[in-house]
C-alpha cells in the first residue's frame, strides 16, 4: 500500500512542478497529494484498525 502512496505523491509533485505559478503549484500539490492520499490510507487501513482493536479487546479480556 505504501508504494502506491509514494508513487501518488511523486506524480502530484511532478504536476505541481509543471504549474505556472508558485500558488498554483502549492494548491495543486495539496489538493492532488496529501489530502486525497490521507483519505486513501484511512479507507484502506480500516481492516488493520479493526484487527488491532479486536486484539486489544482480547488482551483486555485475558487480563481482566
């Protein structure tokens, strides 16, 4: 999953470098780079979060 994220950020950076102005480059990078990437990582890491929560709950049941 992280190779996809790195590739996405690289492409967003290249789009930003090709922009006409600094302001356009910053907004291009922000709206095509980290913001959609954060959504992607949040959505696709849901299974991992659920598994960790279940493991924590099992551990609490053993301890308590």
